[in-house]
C-alpha cells in the first residue's frame, strides 16, 4: 500500500513551501515511515513531476476553484492537491479514483474535514476531464 509514501510526498511538498524540504528531511521521513525502495522511487517521481509541472497544477486548481484560487489555499491543501494532480495527470499506472480517495484521506488527517471535501471536489472535476 502506498499511503505512507503519499503522506511522505505530501510532507515534503508542504515543507518545500517554507524552505524546509531537503535530502535530510526526506531521508528522515522515509526512515521513520519505513518506506521501501519502491516507495522512495514513487516519492522521487511525484516530487519531480511537481517541480516540472507546478505552474500547470496551479492553473488546473485555479480553473476548478474560482472562489479559492491556488494562491489563497491553505499550504496543506495545496500540497495535497499537487501530489494528487501529479498522479492523476502524469501517472497512468495509478487509478484516478485511488488518487482522489487518498488525497481526501490525507486532507482529513493533516488539514480539516472541510478541506477533505474541497480537495475531493477539485480532484473529481479534474478526473472527469
């Protein structure tokens, strides 16, 4: 199950918004969560996709969330959406419904119940096309 790897990817994206994501943090989180090499490769892939397509992800969020543009989102919600968008848009080996569900679960755990609904709604719109 990739849940812990998604959470680590989320935490790294979140920390990067505050200048705190580095290899030391990544190593510590991977060790703490006992990630496998496959899980670490997944995290690296997601982080690379976010770095490469971040502007696109921001535009996708803005086009689906008129009341709350990407720039106004809670950093946790933005981070969750970026991880899920990397999966939905660029990782066809992961079912889109799984990405949406996992993102909502991460939002419930690390943000708020309202955030889980918001994240799920945005990603469901993206999933539809």
